[in-house]
């Protein structure tokens, strides 16, 4: 954890005892030398690593790094998962995993699919909730593909006008599998009157704690290793009350920097909304198209490994 947090030992300032002046004479010098030295200032408490719930046995983080591909099989616009045939996509993912393994040989890399299982919609739909749940055939496909590379699946939830209380239970049977994790997308969690795509959504610490507690119950009931909960974020308002988010021994929480743009813009957002507001672990998203369009290039593993804390979850869209 210390290595991933890139924590350096604090520097303690040494304050020398006061020096006698010529005018003070020998008597003053003797008293000054006998006086106790000034108390050195207390260094600020480091933000990382976060002092929070220590994960139970079998935890993936911080002992591994996860490298994921993001998207939906039915859309070429939502990410790389929908842009290539399965075999070609998995080959590309494994190549990226190899790049990360070479960049940081000390941290084993696990491949993953971040599959949008509940997608926010521009149209209200039959129930007026502005979201569409993917059929079980697509969820099964994601699990099968992850199994082919000995990887993980993150089922990503974009609630639209619905709620986590309504959208998480349909995924419960999948969460009982050891290699299935959960991701939340606050950008697409909106209140009635604000249509996805026209407005940016938000989630509160209470929402995220609800999801963590829901996962923890599944872990306990099914004797599973800790689950991972990823929360995508790229603005201050997108997650409110981050300091009140409570990781649990059964749930590892990753705050993922989700914005696109130039490397300097992405690093600035990471420092502002992820590193300065610590929860437990961090993530970083890379956009094959939008980062190039708006910033000129996709950041390299070396670029991201230079960040402090070092992200444990890397996702490519």
C-alpha cells in the first residue's frame, strides 16, 4: 500500500538552539546552552495511504493493479468494448496489460472488462427512468470474455432517473461470483427534470455507502473475498461529501479520475478531485479518441506511474 501511495517519510525540521551574541556575555551564553531546545514543528499528517478499513483476506488491492477496457457491446460510441470483435478486443487488452506489467514489474496486473450494464438514455423509456438495463445474455457474455483472460468484470451502473436501490438488486446474482465487481457512474445519476446528456449528475457519500454496504452483505453471505467498488468522477460536484465515504473490510473503494483532455488537464483533475480528497484507492481513465482529440495524445503507463498516489485501477475507453 505504501508503494502504491508513493508515500515518502516526513521531513522533520531541526531547530538549532539559540546562539549567544558578543554583547550577551558568558553568563547569557551558559544559560542559553542549558535551556532545552525548541520543540520541532509537527509535520502534517500525510493524506496517503488512507487510514481506513483494512481489507479482509483475499483482497486484490493494493497487491495488484487492474487494467480494464470500458464500454458496451451494443455501442461503438461508448468505448472500446463495442468497437472490435471479442477476440480482437481481448488481444488488444492483453497487449496493454503486458505494457503495464513491463512498466511496473513489482505490481502484478489483472485484466478486466468495465461493462456498462445499466446505460443512461436520452429517451425516457417505458417506465420514464431514462435508463436501459442490459439483458442477461450480454452480462453473461461479459463474464465469459473475462474468464477467457482470467480477468475481472465490473458491471457499471448509470442510473438515469432511477436509484441504486432499484438498479443494484438485478445484478445480485452476478455479484455472487468471485470475479464480478461493481462500478458507479455519478455523471449519469440525475433527478427528474434533468435528462442524461443534457445535465451532469451527482452521487452523495450516502449513495456510495449504500452500494458498499449492499456489496458487503453479499460478500459475507457468500463467503467471498472483498469486492471492489469503482466510482467514476471528474468534477467536484459529481461526488458530494467524499470525506464521509466509508470503505469496509469487505469492499475496496476506488475513486477513478474519469475526465478526458490533455495530460496536464487530466493530472490537474486527478490532484484536485482524487488525490486531495482521499477515500481508499485511486483510478485513472484514458480515452483513445477524446484524449487525442482534446489533448494530442494518450498518456503512457510511465506518465501515470509518476502520479502520487499511484492509481491501482486503469481503464481505457
